[in-house]
C-alpha cells in the first residue's frame, strides 16, 4: 500500500503525465493538461504524450504553452495538486529564459478579428521566418 504525504507517492513508480503536470502546477486545470497532451503540446522523453502516458523520476517533459517551451525533469511523483513550495521540489526546470520584452514588442502580430491569413500572406510569413520552399 502506498503512503501519501501531501500528495507525494513514496512507493509509486509512475504517474499519469496529465495528472503530474497539473499537480506540479504547470497547468491550471487537469482538463487543460489533458487537452494539451491530446493537442500534441506535451512530449515525454522526446515522444508525443497521450494524457494517460506514465512518467517516472528522471523523465524529461517538454510542454509548449502560449508559444513558450517549458522543459522539466521529473524528480518526484505527485498525484494530487500540492502547494507551490512542494511543487518546485518535484521537478528540475531546464526551460530557456523567456525572450526580452523588447523583442516580443517588435514581433509582427495580426490584428484581432482579421480572420485567417490569405495564401499570399502565409507565403510572406513563411519567407520572413525562413520556412520558404526553394
């Protein structure tokens, strides 16, 4: 029988990736964590993760949220949501630092409500970002 203290499983060897990411406060809700997994925004050890995929201590979890990537290494398994001080002890954060505000301000953005980009606009964007086909 596993003994739980503040949601930390002492004997369990794995936990669901959606539950763990929610428990360590990488997502606000478990349903948001599961939706991110289904959308392909969560990777465990380089492979796209489904919500029920197990994670173990030592696994690398990459999460793409709001255009930024979080890279964390699982240290301890948590099955229930815990406070922020305990949550930070459950993973090692290897995320790159966010870009400076000056760079974010200079990036082009589409006006809200302007709709889907036309084929011409998409090609211009691809050329700008270096994804153009030769």
